[in-house]
């Protein structure tokens, strides 16, 4: 029997988190994070979760919303996960149809999807009209084995600080906005207001402001590395970036290496990160730090306007 597709209920949250964590542990999905996305994410994102539920409980889920940080209007996202033992039974198709209907109702004319790099997942997307785009790689570093001793000299006047020590996060917002303008990807994500940036990034519950590291000179943030943790033993790098006029000076490595060193000292062990396949600079940096690939995904796109 095909499971029933419906909006997520509060009682579904633990099962959805368990499903997402089993499918992609490198994403570090927690109940706290999902609860925050449902109630505290920027309103412009119109975030929503659908589930496919049967007699045995939740067997699939779709995270949906609008790419509100893009200057291009009408872009939505649908990220679909079905339990491996329930694939091929119609849950995925039913979830995708409901998710696309929700996006169309929000005014989306295109849907982006993150699809695992395996034949079953990519074939499912392509049979339903999705076109393959860019590839991203997920990497893992075991902090107990990492060599983080070779720190580069900083340019004159530059200091490394924890984001928690910033008197005001606004300079970090400006640096993030600047660095994001040429980040590799299909969608330019550089139109977020300061209020929405605070909601989406600065106030997210899994952001560790003590491990998030910034390179500062004369009050200006030149480079930064966001740090996400599960407050147990796992760490994930968020955006690591350098303002364009300050690149090529080792600042990205400096902030990332300082953050990883402090994460290890805090008792964290597993450090995840991800990179677009075209981001050669960050892929090279992560390889030098000792990261190794553990998974990959593709970005797919479908036109919803017809």
C-alpha cells in the first residue's frame, strides 16, 4: 500500500530526524535543528516538511521551500528522502508530486533538488524531468588524527577571533555577503537582508560561536569560517570565505585551522565539510588538511512553469 503523504506533525519530528540522519549522517540533522527550521527560519523561505507515513510510521520525507537568498524570483527547493527498504513502492513519487504542488502554490517556477550520487537516486530524478547540474562532495576529517600544527603567518594587523567575541556580528554579515557573490553554484545567494541573515545563520541553534572563527583587521572581518556542532562529537564547517580583495593570503586556511584546533580541544572528533566540484581552492585546502571524501550529491533542476 502506498503511504499517505501529509504535512509533518510535531510527533513526526524524531522519526524524520532519524530517517535523515541515517540517509546522510554528514548533514548532522538534529531534532533541535529541524524544530528551529519549522518555527524560526526566515518567513521568506516558506519552509515546510511533508512526510510519507504508513502503518509502520514515517518512511519518507521532503523538505521544501523557496531560495529566498537569490535575486532570481520563483526558485524553490525540494529535497527528498525515502527509507532504503521502502523505495520502489510509490512513496517517493507521491512525495515529489505533493512537494512540487506545494512549491507551485508558493509561486515557484523552478525546483532545485539535492540528489545522492547513486544510480537509483539520479535515475529517479531524471525519469521525472529533472536535469542534472553541479556535483558536490562531502568530506570527513578525524580530528584525533589530523595534523593542525602548521599555521601560516597572518598579514600585518590581522587577528583571529571567535565570532562570540565580535562586539557586533554586522561586519561578519558584510563579509559573508561579499564572499558569497562568487561562490560556485547554479544559484547566486547574495540577496539576504541583515535581519534574515541573523535569523538564518547567526541565531541558528547549532551554530557554535566560540568555534566560528573570523580574521579581523581594524574592525573589518576579512575572512571567516562558520562552525556547526551537534554538541556531542561532531563538527561541520559551514561557509568558509574570504572577502575578494583579501584572497590569496592564507586567511581561509588560518580561520579554518584555528576552528578545527579548538574543536579538537573541546572534545569533538568528526569534522565534516562539503565543496562544490568547481571550488578547486577549497577542495585543495581541505585535502591538505587531511579531509577525505565520504559521499557526493548532484544538484538537479526541473521547470515547474508548464
